[in-house]
C-alpha cells in the first residue's frame, strides 16, 4: 500500500456528483483540508446547488459523459478553473434491467457506453493532468456485480467486469507515474438511481442495503489512502471470493428463483417506464 497521506493539495473531480454516491463523495471530500472540487453530471441545477452548499471552493460542469465532446469539455473546464488535478473519481453510471433476450445488444451497448466507454474516455483526457499533478489518484466505482453476475443484470455486470479488469491493468501501468488507481465495488446502496426498494421492503433482506456515505468513505480509502480495492460493505468481498472458489454453488444460488429479488429495479428503469420508451 502506498504511504499516507494521499494527494495534497486536493483537487478532486467527481463524476455523477448530482446524486447518490457521487454527492456523498463530494460532501465527504469537502471535509479534507484545503480541498477544491469539480462536480460533473448532467443535471446542472443539482450541481450548482451542491457547489454552493459545499464549505470549500467547488466548480461544476453539466455534461452528458457519453457525448463525443464530453472529455474535451471537462478537460477545458479543469484547465480553466484549476491549476492541477490530484483525484479523479469515475463514479457516474447507470443500469437498465433486462434479460439479454429482451434488451439485446442495444441494452448492452448503452450500458457499456456510460459505465465503461465514458470512464475510459474521460480518464484518457485527464490522465496527463493527473500525471503532471502526481502523486495523484483515480478511483473507479465498479460494483460487486463486476465480480458476480445475476439474471436481468448481465449488461450491467459486463460493464462493471470490464471496468474492474481495466482498473487492475491501469493500476499496474500508472504506479510508476505516481498515479494510484483504486477500485471501489459497492454492493447494494440505497440511492436515487438504485433505490433498492425490493430489498428494503423486507426485514430478511434490509440488512443487505448500505448507505452512500459508506461508499464515499470507501472512495476516500481508495483515492486518498492508497487502497487498491474496497468492497462496500467489506463483507461483499465474500461473494466475489465465492464466485472464484465455489463457482458451481454460486451459479446454483443465483439461478434459483429467490435470487431474482437481488435484481432490483433502477431509477433508469423507472424513468424509461414513465417515458414509455423501453430499449427494445
Ligand atoms: N447504488 C448501488 O447499489 C450501487 C451498487 C454498485 C455500484 N454502484 C455504482 O455507483 C455509481 C453511482 O451510482 P448511485 O447509486 O449513486 O446512483 P445515482 O444516484 O443514480 O447516481 C448516478 C450519477 O451518475 C450520473 N450520470 C448518469 N449518467 C450520466 C451521464 N451519461 N453523464 C453524466 N453523468 C451521468 C447521474 O447524474 P445526472 O443524472 O445528473 O447525469 C448521477 O449523479 C454508479 O456507477 C453505479 O453503477 C451503485
């Protein structure tokens, strides 16, 4: 593990800062001495309100990270408002639940676009600034679903498996350049995008659901304290270990009907249902 303390003075860019884990991360990072923040997401008003509420200097840029010009726009914003970038938190992400037979390649494609391609493209644009500001760090927010896949969430798992694998390789590549790469793998966290309503409704499963603040603390562990990998809560590491050590058992459990409660409906599903525009 690299020596503490982490990158200072802290200039941190958080994607997906308009809600959930990203918002909690911005609030948590604002407690770091001398921190300055850059908030990124699509909903400008949310970002403006958060920037104004934070007790430290914060700028924001409203951008759809899937758009072609998004990385260049974010880079230009960073260069205009900040003299360095010491932490990039790639947290923005989304999920649409559908089996492959229902959602097909279209669902896989849109999920990869936001959860993987957009992360890689933004990191490519900001890596020179991170290297120039070293010691610095990148935190990629994947998911326990990036180690263990479930029915109805295969597209999401594909995107998070890709992100986890890419992060491991990037960790090894960037260490020599002073850019630490940390991976955070949340389990079930109740947020706007992932309300976990089904799990929270039952006493038997409520305990599985954690908070955005705990995820934010894990992001700080990975970004400022040099941790290479953090599950949230930590016990979810057991699910990932079981997938490797007893894959047959994990397959049996996850193929059973009772596992379907774990494929919870997402905010993106609800928005799509309201708009009446499912992917297929
Ligand atoms: N909550 C969980 O149970 C859980 C579990 C494992 C992993 N995760 C991961 O944690 C991350 C944060 O999720 P969350 O639970 O905090 O959900 P959330 O409340 O829906 O937050 C997602 C954030 O991503 C932003 N975003 C989505 N698409 C975007 C796009 N195309 N361009 C720019 N910003 C975009 C959203 O902002 P705008 O809508 O304003 O753009 C929002 O700020 C995601 O990567 C998710 O996959 C969550």
